[in-house]
């Protein structure tokens, strides 16, 4: 379909940007914060920094929000560190942690920026992990209690709530993202039990939000992307639909409809990984309704039928590069796509397809909570940072988002990753995503100075014109 003209972004469209607590805040053990699984991680990829200081946002929150205001953001998506609010996950509440997020939210509101709050972004309190983490039902209760604390404290200041960031990536890459203790027997079986518990926790949190905050809007925030068959061979198409069910719909079907995707459930049964579903769980799942769907999008995936010869499977430890699963699907190169410096395929058109797939399936408003390009940005001697590659990536994705809007998809916001440079999940500080450069490297914190990149000016102009690209 080719349109003569594209639909305009609606008034009030949320032009945002995203971060997460452990990647940006630092102050990992200050003011009563408890350790999270991220802080307790034993090792980091060779040569990369830990998260103890990150971008030092905790100490620079007012200055950072001033920059976001200058950028013109109308929304800012951030996460609350669970262990800042409840240091051991389910015990006493930490008033200093609460105060920090009040300060952040108040600064945002004063600047006219809509807060979009993620309740949990990979950083489970370590104390809960030591008690079994998401394998235990008690973690479900702890999450719902934590959600209740957030609703009570921030409910009159926050409209948009996200439950769990990229639950699907935590499940599919549990070892990489730290939810599975090393040495877990039968990790895949365990991780799908954890997944079920997270789904129950999410449904209860959504129901609670609607009970105590009638005006709130709450939704899940998985990473969703279209899956292409490597060829029109029917077997490749089956592999692609299987992978899409396992990767995408398993999570959203439960969040929206309160039931598992048929294909995903068949896969879990066949593998012997179907979770134990307790009496009452399905009712709980059915009672949790999202008001919108948030999703993160970086790339698409292309898969072929498995060969079943022992070579289908692999795992790079990077959630954006999938290498297949023995007997289920195998990855295939997509000759139509280029790759970024980290081997992730770049697919703006796939963004539009992903929008359509989600919207046609659920008919709920969509908010993009991550999309962006990681790169080795350079701070020039004259204090500038030129990132034309990021501008190109984002403008192509905005164009496809506008096409999706024109297709009739209800898109309510776009929050690229990331508002400011932060510590990446896989490649440390060097891999940068922000509109604002943070002057530090892996080991040398230098002055952590903030520098506006060229993309800062580009995004500011885009927001000022409500998405009209030059
Ligand atoms: C998403 C995570 C983010 C962020 C992003 C980029 O999966 O939700 O926290 O890390 O990916 O990934 P990376 O930092 O590995 O480049």
C-alpha cells in the first residue's frame, strides 16, 4: 500500500525517551538501597564496566531532567529500582528510595514531561533471588506488594505504568540476564515456571492498579518483533510461526487474553517445560487487563525449519541475536537487511509489520518503549558528538511508525532508547544509545559531563513539529 499522504501524529502524542534504573542511576548501595541481581552479578563481559556508578543519574537528576526538557520530551520512561524501595524485596520500605522517585517525578511534571514508570526492569532484589527468586510463589506476593506501594506513593502523579520490562527476553536469555542462578537443574523447565509466576504477578498488579487507581493506564512491556520465514517453504513458515508464538504471543496472549497461545503451549508440552498451573491461576490471569501494550523493538528475526542434526541450536548470550533451538527453528540470514556494528539486523520496515501484527491481534493502543541504535560515539576535541547513523536509524523508524499510524494502528507514544548514555546490557559504556553523551569510559569516570549529540538537535526538531520530518 502506498499512501498519497500520511496520517499526522495525534495531538498529545508522547514523544519520549527511555532509561532503566540499573543502567543509568549508579548509587547502587546508597541511601539504603539493597543489592539487586544486577549488583550481585559475579562477572561482566571482558573489559566492560559494572553498574555501580553508571551515568550517575541518581546525583544529577535535576540537571538531567532539565536536559530532557530542553530536548522537548513530552514523556520520559524510566524504571524504579525495586530494591531502592524495598531493599530486601519484601520487608521494610526505604523512605530515601521513595523520596528519590518523588523528586524525579516532580521534576518531570514541573517540566511538563509525562512520567512512564516501569516497575521492574531486570533488577530483582538479590534477597528475593537468594530465596529462590521467581521460582517461588512468595516472589509473586512480594511483587504485588511492591506494586501496591508504588501505586499508593506515586499513583496521583503517574498515569502510565509498565509492569515488567522484556519478560520474554529474561525468559529466553535467563542466564544472560541473571534470573537463573548458575547450576539450576533443568533450566528451561525452571524458567518457564518462573515465567508463569511473573505472568500471574503481572496480572495481579494490573488488577490492583485498576482497583486502586481508576485513571491509571497499565500494560506489559515485552520485546516484540516480527519473525520472517527464510523462504516460502511451508516448513520454514511453520518454524517462523512457532518461533513467533514462543517469542511474542506467549507473553502477550496471557497478558491480554489471560490464556496461553495454543502454539506456545504445545511447544512447552512437547519440550516437557509446561509450567505447573495452580488452582485459581487461570482466573487471576483472566482478571488482569492491560490498557495498552508497550513494546521494545530493535530488529526482526528470520528463521528456517530445523535440520534436527544437532546444529540448530545456539545462543550468543545477546537477546537480539537468536541462533535457533534444536528441532524447533534455526536462524537464517536475511539478505535484505544490513547489520549494525554489533551484528543486530536493522529493519525499519519490520517495525511497521510488527505494529500491524500486534494491533491486529489485540486492538489495544501501542506505545514504543525502546528503539534505537547502539554505537561507538566519539566526543570530538571541540566538544561535539556527530551521530548521523543514529539520526538515520531513528528517522527511518519514525517514518515506518507513521506508516503504521496511517494503516490505522493506534500509536500513543514513542520512547527511543535511550534518553542519555548509559551502561548497555551487553557491551558496557562504549556502546552508546543516548541523545546526550556522558563523558566516561569503562574504567575512567572522567567528569561524567553531559554533551548534546547531533541527534539531540534532530529529535528536538522532530518533537517541535510533532513528527514532521525535514
Ligand atoms: C533491551 C533492554 C535494555 C537495553 C537494550 C539494549 O533489551 O530492555 O535494558 O539494554 O535492550 O541492549 P544492549 O544494552 O545490550 O545493547
